[in-house]
C-alpha cells in the first residue's frame, strides 16, 4: 500500500490539509473540526519526515503535476533545503493544535471555533505549498492563500482586544503591498525569460547576463519578500499582529510564516539569480547586511522597553530575522548554514515562548509584564519555560540559540570580519536585558494579593514543553539539525558557487 502512495508524497503534503479545511466547515462541529485538523497536520508532519529522509543524501525529488513535464507543467521539487522547511512548518502546525483546543476557548467565542480551524488549515496549506513548489507563480499563489487566512486568524483576537482588527487590517495592507511588489518582479522575469519554472528560470537568467529589467525585477522581489518576512525597516506590521492575535496563532506565525518568506528569498537569491548576478551580491553586501545589523540592535533595544511580553517577543523576532539575514549576506557556506539552522532554532524557541505566554493569558487573561508579577511561584512550569526560552534567545550554551550564534560567529570569522563577530556578541548582550526583565517580573516581584496558584491545562503545557525540550535537546545534540542545515546550504549553494571569504572581506 505504501509503495503506491510513496511516489505521490509531494502532492499529498499540500492536498491533505487543503482537503481537510473544507471538511471542517462542512461538518460544522468544533470538536470534529479539531480532530480533522490535528489528523491532517499530523499526516503532513509524517510526510515531511519521509521527504526529508529521502533527500538528505543530496538527491532531488521532482513531481510533475498532472503528468505535464516542466517547464510547461507545474513541478513540485523537493531538495534538502525545502524538505527541512517542510519539517519545521508541519512540526509546528501539529504541535500548536492540541494547545489551541483549550487556548481559543478563553480568547474568542465558541461559535467561531470551526472557522478558526478552517483558516488554520488553509494557512498551513499555503505555507507548505510555498515551500514545496518549483514554480515561481505558484509561490505567489500559495503565499496569498497563507496570507489571506493569516489576516483572518489575527482578527480572531478581536474578541479579547479590538485592536486585533486594526492589527489585521495593517497586516493586510502591508501584506498586499508586499505581494504586489513580488508579483511585479515575477512579471518582469517572465517577460525576459518566458518561463516560471524555477530551474528553467535560473538557466535563462544566467544566459541573459547583465540586464536592467532583471535588476528591477530582483529589487521588486527583494522588497516584496522583505515585507513578508518583516525585514527591517519593513517590519511595522509585525509587532501589533503578534501582540493582538490569539496566543496559538502568534506562536504558529512566529515559528513559521516569516521562516517561509525567508526561504523564498533564499531560493530566489541562490537558486534562481545565482552568484553570477553581481547586482545581487552588491545588494546583499551594501543594503541587506547593514539593515540586518541595524535590526539586531534596534529591535532588541525596542524590546527592552516593551510592557507587553508578546510585543517584547515580537520585537525580539525582528532582531532574530536580522541574525538570519546576516548569515545569508556573509555569502559563504557556513553563513548560509547558520541562517538555515537558525530558521529551525528560532522556530522552536519563539514557538515555545509564545505558547508559554499563552498559558499566562489563559490563566490570568493578560500578557502585560505588570500583571505577571510573582507568577514564577504561582505558575512554575510556565515560568520555567519562559526562562529556558529566554536563555536560548540570548545564546546560552546547551540551548539551540547557542548553536545558531556559534555558526554565525564562525561564519563571520571565516569571512574575515572580526567586527561583525563582535556585533553579534554585543547584540546578544542586549537580549540579556529584556530576558532579565521577564525573569525579574516573574520571580523577584511579589504576586498580587489573592491570586491563586495554578497552571494552565496539560494540553497546553505539554506542547509548550515539547518545544522547550527541543530547545535543550538540539542545543546539546545538534548533529541532526546541523547536517540537515548543511545539506540545505549545499542545495542552495553548490560547491562551485561557494564564495571564499564572502562579503565581510
């Protein structure tokens, strides 16, 4: 039986959650909708594991939709890079659902729970589709599927705070602008090459050489994806969206949405344009790298002064995106490996932290630091998760954050830039300040009189601590994530294209 299904795993990766979404709406029962959603997400995770195992040796899976061979037909193409991303997205998608079942009961009306699962599955479908497709226009289609459902998911938070509607609207406007820029860039590339298949597109762009329309297309794509991934200073939609969205959605989006947008940027930079495109190299070195470094400092400093822990972690996410982009702009294999491994490490760290904050919201109805005083004694398991996740953000040894910082610093030194390595260390020290603010509030401030001791339900604590356990396990034994990230970097950056030294020289 499995031998019949195995060749179709790439399409099943997308089809399973896509079909599950209307089934949730059709049956209309929130309990049954959760079962369908969790089953679909779990199957997607299993498929992602099988696909990653199939390509870790450097092989590539090509799946022709409808039997139409590329470049005329749409191709789903799986290599180590997007298989690793599929694993991240499907893992988070499956872990968040048990948490969401209880979390959403306190945050918005039960009559809309079924629609929540529909939007959640559509968002998951879009993110998985973006990762697996080998067609550039399909990337745009799936980005919009995920984005439109995300706007609705953020707006579900309006039952708890009406500012969620404004946050969702701002996200919609900024996301639409980003999508418009992206599709204009694709249009220019299509005009010059006559193809949308990514492999074919890369070959035809290489033959064009230096071309003004290609330059403009590249800039449009860079700006459009910069908006989607919240690259500084195109990040203004993110803090409010993360702050006012339901807790489960904040965790899901923080761990997946921006990571998928980063992947798309990497795919276009390394697989489609390539290093022969000198305009791209100059843009990364003189535009993206400075913006990444500014994000590392400006967003971390902004996080220090936040009074809402969700907003604090949102600004921290902007800084972490800066770290990922910095690794990419070093233009060497170690830097790219650092950026890719941080996609996973940041996903599990920030996912765990936002899930832990959601436990506080479930118990006391607030995520403001002033309302969390003394919760370290009243909710010890949730507070401990915040501490461990915070240590990972700083980059303390034995956490995944340390692995990311180690690779980044190694890549900086390999590129011959001790200065950038020093900046990475300095920006990490700022993280100490805002992490200490959380620890101080939880453990050193007295709890309000009359507040009772009690944890969130186990169905919320178990997913939270599953990700915390991943933070610790992969911080001690990083062989799996490091090898997968290294293989992914090779998929993006073949040996003959590795730049010795890189942009930091």
